[in-house]
C-alpha cells in the first residue's frame, strides 16, 4: 500500500508534476520518487507535516460554562498563536505579501456575514452585501487599465488564481477550440486551468530573465496556425519577477497571421499588476490594446489581511458566460458561489487612503530597496539577479534550511528569492543580510567561501562561483 504523505512529509521528495499541490491526491512516494529519478527531474523538499501539532477540538465539559476553564484554555491558545503571528510577520521575505496595514477602522464590520454571491452589478436577495464597495473598487481598476465603465465587467475574486481561472475560462468560451499558450515560468494556476478545462496547452520557452521568449512563441504559433490562440501574459512571473513583453506578444501574434478575432490575451498581473502602471519603461497594460482580461491579487502589493483579487474583462465577453439564477435574483458569471464580502471593504479602504499617488510612492520605494538588496548581495559574494522592472531579488539558495524557514524564502532548485514589498524596510533587509552572511560563514569555518554556480539560472554575469566571478 502507498504510504500516506504525512508519514514522510519532512523528508518527502516528489517530482513536481505529481506533488500533492498539483493534484490533491496523496501520491505513492516511492513510486513517484522512482518516476522522478527516471525522468531525471529535480527533487522537491516539502514542508514539515503539522498534523501532530494541530489544536484539536475537544468536546465541552458539562460544567465549562460555570468553571470558565474552556474559555481560559482557548484564550491561551489564541494568545500564543497571536505571538507566533507577530514573530512570523517580522521574518518574512519570500512571498509577495505586503504585511504593513492598519484596518482598525473596519473591525466594527467583523460582526456581519457579508456575502456578495452572484453578479457584483446586480443586487441579489441576500441583503448583507458590500456591492457598493465592490463596484467602486472595480471602477478604480478599470480606470487604471483604461476601460470605460460601460465597457467592462469584473468582480472581486478570492485570489490571483481565481482571476487566472476566470480569465482563461472567458478565453476558452470565446474560442472553444483555442490552444492555451503560456511561458514555462507562468504560475502553476495557469496550467491548472488548462487541466481543469481540458485545453490543449503549449508551454513556451523563456529568456534567462524569465520573460516569454517571443521567438519560441512564434515557432509554436506557426505550428498551430489553424487554431485560435489563448495566451497567458505574465505581468511579473512568480519566481524571477519577469514581465512579459505584452507588445512583443501582440506583434508576434499579428506577424503569424492571427488577426484580433483569432486570439485572446489574459494578463496575469497577480504579482505586479498594480505596480507596473507606476514603473517608467514598463510595458503598459491597457485595454486600449487587444487584451481580453487582467487579474491581480489583492493581498499582495495592495496589502489585505485575507487572500483576494480583482478580475476585469470586457463586458461583451461576459455575456456568453453569464446565466440568470432565479434563486439569487442575480446573474452568475463568477467561478465561486458565495463571495467574500469583507474583501471589497478592505480594498476600498486602502485604495481610498493611498490613491494612485500613494501606490506610486510605494512602488518607487520597493524598487529602490530591491536594488539595495541586490547590490548588497553581490558585494557580499552571493550570486544575485534583479530584473529591471521588478522588486523580486533572485539569489543563490541559502544552504542552511533553518535560515530558509526562518525567513520564509520561496526556493526553486538552486535559487531563492526575496520579494521587496512595502512592508520590507531597509532595516529589515540589513538584519536579513547580516544573518545570511553569518549562516554562510558557519558552513565555511575556514573562511574559504565557495559560492555555488547559478549561471544557468541567473546568467554568468550574476553568478558568484569561482569560474564565473573571475570572468566578470
Ligand atoms: C504570477 C502569479 N500568478 C498567479 C499567482 C496566484 O496568486 P494567488 O496566490 O493570489 O492565488 C501568483 C502567486 O504568487 C503569481 O506569482
């Protein structure tokens, strides 16, 4: 019998395609491992198993209400949990989450079960909703991406993944026989959408920077000229923070004979969708170009305490997808049923407070701090890369796993990254650098530091190994 995942989680190594993350099924580790090795695939270290540390739910004692013991126990658990959250928030660099916010003004609304089920623009029978706020937020994003009020449709999603699932679903509804093209550095949710919708998927190569390789894209399009193209364009890739050349993608489609009625572009702006409009020289994401949809995560750069996202598409596309639902007295064109009605309040609050000007300032600060970090890493002898339009600093994976866990670094193969968000200050980066250097020194007590070669991942000029550092 296949061993359950939690028996081995700490040391489990799985080939990427059959990890529990991608299919939700507990795999046969030995079998999976063997397949991975046969294919020569990279091994993945999974996080530790938490099952034996969970806070179990116990049946109340008959006299709990009189003794108050259960309340005391639960208050203690929550207080300790809060302390952990404070601590873990202090040492976080690996994921693109802005952890700096104050939503105290909204605490009064926590007592309500706010649900925006159905269409954001059509009130349902359930009256405890926040559609007035949701539509205000959607208008703000439609303006940012240059689509008129009467030309767009959108909704507040549960996350960037849902935005991708929706955008690509719209693409497939527009072109039921379309092929999905996505660079191999696209987020796994894009390939998940391909599997869910049983679409033919073509993976396109990337440049060293992580951007889509338009030459390879052209080759792939020419092989499939008979079918429409549904293209995922990354406005910030997950690992390297690379921004695909939207104009280059459109040009390539046109050069290959794909007229605008034969392609659909979804822009995955989960990461930088809100940053790019404020970066000079960045490819402009705009519905004035022939794109079909854009999505962004609300809990990343914006900074929301719960996962959420924004999805905007052209109104003409949504009509094919939308259905009347009598039970709701509304229409349904979203992926989910019930929708978090608190998320729009948080988004509305923060967009109102910061405005376009506030976000621009934050973007500039993040880019400057990312440059500072990349510079310090290189000066300290670490291989490091920073894409020009990005605040994701990619560097050689620290060899000390405890350090990786402490700073919650996201790693892939030989590289790790730190995503500089508004909550990442220069002081925090200084502490990180000091601890990184100390942890490396412990591995080389004789002081002779050997940097790993990351030339294949980051390019020879960004590599600090003996061979490449002497060439640069
Ligand atoms: C490029 C990209 N797209 C989509 C997602 C998914 O976003 P979410 O975590 O909000 O579902 C991510 C997450 O990091 C991402 O980096």
